[in-house]
């Protein structure tokens, strides 16, 4: 199945989830994350969930990161060149919702370079069993991850387990290192 068909299928599956299912699965994902050996780092990039897309709710993960006194970095998207700029989340950060329904910083604050990041939590619709992922199709995260250090840990968050066949990729696609689902963690580095 091509990426476009996968994108349509898994967007619809996610939209069929009830608000309670989204919340329950998101909490299960956050609890699974607590079992990972990823908490000795300093700089964590977190996506803020698009509510209307029924993405994994990252509020639970944000509370974990703040409770562990970690630096949380969030992004602002540029829909002209499909790039992202990154900002340290502080008490003074003002979050706005852009025209696409994406919560993001207003562009003011402490700018963070991609090379400073240790862990990136990656949104997606579905992945395969070796870490290739399908997102919304604009390539924001592939462009962003290409600028990160090679050692950055790329952790996908998904309501669905990986596909048992390989997704057709292109040379610009950056695979995940791990995928965390409500019931299981998949480590693609092994």
C-alpha cells in the first residue's frame, strides 16, 4: 500500500476513536515511556497534539518531562518552506493555535538549535516494523530530523502497532529508533 493510501486509512481509523479512547491510549503510551531508558538526557523535543486530528495527547508526557526537570523544546511550523523553528518551553512561552490547528509557540522566546536535542518524540499515523513512518505528507519532521545530530533518539508515538510489511520510502525519509504504542514498545535499533 502506498503512503497516500496508508495516510488516508490511518487518519480515518484515528478519527473513529472516541475522546475517551484517545485519552486512555495516550495515558498508556506515557506509562510505557516511563519504562524506557531515556531519562538521563537534558533536551527533549515534544510535539503539541493537534486535537482535531486525535493525535496522541502529549500532555501526560509533558507532565513527566516537567516532573523530571527536563528541558522541553517545542516547534513552530513554516508552511512556506515546510521547516520548523524550535523554542524552549518556559513559563513565559505563549502558545497559539495556527490556521492548521497546530498548537505552537508564538515565535518569541529562547531559540534552540536542532543539534542541541537529545530525544525527539515524533508524531505519526503509522509505521512499519523497521521504523519507517507515515506522517501527514509535508516532510516537516524528515527535514527537521535530518538537521539533528546522528545520535538523537527518535521515538514515535502511535495508537497502532507497526505494519508487518515495509513501507515504500524515499531517500529523504528518516526512520524512527523506537515506537511506543499503548501496549508495547518496539525498538528498531536492534
